[in-house]
C-alpha cells in the first residue's frame, strides 16, 4: 500500500507550492521572467485551494477510518 501511495504522489511532475512561489517571485523581482504579479497571485491561490481541499479531504477520510475502526468490536 505504501508503494502505491508513493507512486501516486510521485508520478505527476508537480512542484511544491513554496518552491513554485519562490521561483515565480524571484523571476519577477529579477525581471528575467515573463510572469507577472497576477501569475504569482493565481499560482498562490490555486496552491492554497488545493492544499485546503486535499488536506481537509485526507484528514476527514483518515478520521472516518479511525472512527469506524474504533467502533468495530474486536474479539
């Protein structure tokens, strides 16, 4: 199961939101990028929304599994 989860997390080529923020910000500040402030805000907004939805979804799922396991009688 751990290998399957690891594959799902590593298969897509995604960057960490903090790294992406830093890359865009440094590109804007050094004037070496075609990205602008709206791009930085859009990227940050999408990263925050994704982290919230993903984090809440994962936490809710895991808490549900824990609650179900706690209610299951053990012999």
